[in-house]
C-alpha cells in the first residue's frame, strides 16, 4: 500500500487526533497508535518543551 507523508504542527496533529477520536474506537485505534508512534519518534530527540500529541479521547458509549 502506498504511503503519504504530511507535515503538520503539534496543534494540528492534536486536532486530527481529536477528529479521529469521534469515530468508533474499533475502527480507528490502529491509526491512532500509528500516528502516536510516529509522533513520539520525531519528538523524542527534541529539546524544546513542546508536548507530544495527546491521545484522542475514546468515544463514550
């Protein structure tokens, strides 16, 4: 499967995760995990005080 790379700010990444969090968990949990893993990998070496993207809240049933 082809992959696409996006460049967004941390705030934009959090907004994307918030939107994804509105979808059924069973449908998006792998995508959320993949995004968080990639963000952690990129932000681990950063020396600034910026926060890593927060996980999207799980939809309430």
